[in-house]
C-alpha cells in the first residue's frame, strides 16, 4: 500500500463531503435531535433512557456511515471513476483505507457532538467510560462503512443502495438486544442474533455504560466488532474488480 | 522496433454477445493511431482490453511488451474513458490534485495540464457545473498528469466544438512527436484524416489497418467516409 495515495484518497473523500454542507449538517444535527427526542419520550423514566441512550450514541455513526459509504461507492462504480482509478497505481487497499480514514474522522466529530449532548446536556451516565463510548462509536462507524462498501456492489441505483439500510442494518438493530433483551428472545432469534455483528457492538456499548471495569466479555465484543469490520472490508475489496465484463 | 500495443486473436464476449470474435492488430510506437468505426463496432471493448479492465475470453493483449493491465503498466499507460471519469462534486483543481497524488505526478503538473486543456478560467469551478465538453477535458487532463508513454483515449472529441477539436488533435500530434503512442477512438470519419494510421473496425472485425492516404488510394474514393463505405461494400462482396 502507499500512505500518500491512501491519505490523498481520504482527503478527496472529505473534500467531497465538504462540498455538501447539507449532508454534513444532517450527519451532525440529526443524531442530536433524535437523542433529545428519546430523552423526552422517556421523560419520567430516566432508567429507560439510560438503557437506550448510551447504545444509541454508539450506533448512530454506523447507520450514517453505512448510508454515506454505500452511495459514495456506488457513484464511484457507476461514474467510471472506480474503473479509472483501478487503471492507475492506486491499490484497492489504498482506496479502502482512504475511505476508512475519511469516514472514521467524520465519525469522531459526529460521536463527539452527540456525546456532548448525551453526557453533558441530558445527563447520560457511563462512569469513566465516556471516551470508550466515543471510541466504540468510531469503530461502529468503520463497521458501517465496511458494510456499505460491500453492499454497494449489489446495488445498481441509489434507490437500491438506500433500501439496503432497512434490509441489512435494521434487522441487526432489532435483534441486537436494544429493544428486547437477548435472553428473552425465542431460541431461533437468539441464534440469529448471535450471528450478527451489531449484537456484539451493542453489547460492548451496554457494558461500557454499566461496568466501569470493562471485563473480558467487553474485549471479546470489541474483538468481534473489529473482526467483522475486517471481514466486511475483505468482502468489499473482493467486489472491487479491476476487470469487469 | 516493437509495436507499442500488440493484439493477437483477442476474443471478448459481453452480455452473451460475441463483441470481438478474435482480432489481431498492432499499434506502432510514437504515432497517433485512430480506431474508427460506427457505435457498437467494439471500439470501447477493444480499448478496455488494452488498458486491462475488460474480461477477455481468449487471445493476448500486450502493451509495451507486458500483458495488458500489468501492475508495471499502470503508471505508463494513460486511459481516458468515454464518459468523463472525474468527480462532479469537486473542482477542476481538486480533481487533478487527487489524480496527481494517485499517479505520483508532481503537483506543479496540475496547473500545467489545466492550461494545456484550456481550463485555466475554470480551475476552481465544480466539475458538475461545467459543460460536457469541459468535463471531457478535465478527464483528459487527469491522464496527462504523469506523461504516460501510451495514451489510450475513448472518443475524446465527442461534443467538442470544431476549434477545440482541432486544437486537441494538434495536441495529440505534439505528444506523438515527443514519443508518446496514442490510440484514439472515434466514430467520426472526418477525424480519420487527422491520424497517422487507421484501424477500421466494424462488427468486431478489423476491416483495414493502414494510413489515411493508403485508404483513399486503395478504395479510389475522394473522401474517407466514401472510402469506409467502399471498404464495407467491397468486404461484403468478397
């Protein structure tokens, strides 16, 4: 790989986002509004908000980056820039890491702002693990990016790419344990849930919020999240074909 | 001297259709070679095979003595796609800055190629706001950044006004005089006269590979359009 080409790609992707201030505003403002909304929804039940609020902080970036990446990469595929880039010395890894760095940086900003609202304004608690929650949010952003990259290969149009969000991410959110604790799910759902990466990201966030010691299970969750990211990036890389029909 | 591009028995199937049934042709170094033929004749497919992005069924394509698409070739072969492959949401300069870094070209080249394609006044405009012809020139400029030895251009003059088209062809010859090998596709026979050598392609077959003068002589036609017609009719009679 080439560091210079990777960084050039990251700078280019950020440059593209910068040209679209409305998207940036939506990326930063919408999560804050949603967390305020959830706070109000559970106004009399602080405990429930605490249960839901911290994982929400960590999961927003995953959804945002999934959407942004799947569309950006689809454009790259359909506009011919991907084919053009693959005829240059740019390696696939340079491209993937460039995307990863760019969206991780965006996720840092996004997660920090939502965390300030959550922890500062709305009094969410995560003990000494507030920074850990932000870091987990960034890891989830990269996971979402890797998913988005992969599914962009299966979409022909932007309409299709957007539909992959409810198809691919929503089931993971439903089954991760946020809405119904996993041990209260039907057996077969527990099995499905165990096979989905978001279950582990959620569990890590949940543990960070409640258990300051961050035990072995927490690190196992982090390991699975990172492993799933690597796997999705690998699958995504396999869809970047230099030669096409 | 070796040919810059050597194609032997190239066979390509796209979407179940046999686009190139097995053609053999070569492109000489340091010349402007025109790949002429109607739309659908297989020009883009041939060009994609030369830059190594086309899945081929059989045959061999070698560029500068290496198999097409080889990693060593990626900094030595420039490719200008038919639809401009540039980022619409970046400015002209930002696009070229990125491609310069990808191609390891010095940043000073950015301003040079912008002037070269006559977009000095538009350098800070978003590519998405430019006209089709301007966008095509940005795409061309990206391929000039690292001064490749072989430049492969897929219909680079479509949609350009006659003055620009003339300037561009003059520029291609300047590059060729400097030693660059150019393979330029076009479906406009007028442009054939601007080439040093012609490859006439029809329905995936090379009808002829010769100079424009030789084509006129061989067909006894007064213009190149007529010559192409006679070649087709002659070919079908034979």
